[in-house]
C-alpha cells in the first residue's frame, strides 16, 4: 500500500504563490525566517493578497500543518518569527 501524502505537504512543496528559500522553516533565527518570507512575498507575482498577509499566511500555515509534531522550541522560534515579520512590515502592535 503506497504512503498517502497529505494535501498540506503538497502545497508546501509545490505552491508557486511564494518561492520560499529552501529549508527556511528549519532555521533557529526568527529574524532570518521573517526576512526570507518578506523577500519571497514581495518578489512574488502570483500572490493573491498583499505581501504581509501572504508571508504571515505561509508562516501560520506551516505552524498549523506541523501541529503536535512541532517541538516546543521550534514552535517558539516560529512564533517569534511572526513578531519579526510584523516588525519587518511595520505592523507592530
């Protein structure tokens, strides 16, 4: 029986809405993740919303897709990346 792939893995690997830097979500540097997502969102011609929303959506999508399999340390880094993304786009609360 072949291994069934989830649609979310397919989206992450083959979506052309944002051309993501390879393995960017593996980084331990929230600022690096945010800068990379910002660059990708601003450079994309295929996104359907403004760059900030596209970048934040991709980050949130990744966090949600990982779910319970995401170690606490990695989730913390990715949540910090959200704050860095807000700063990068001038959307600090």
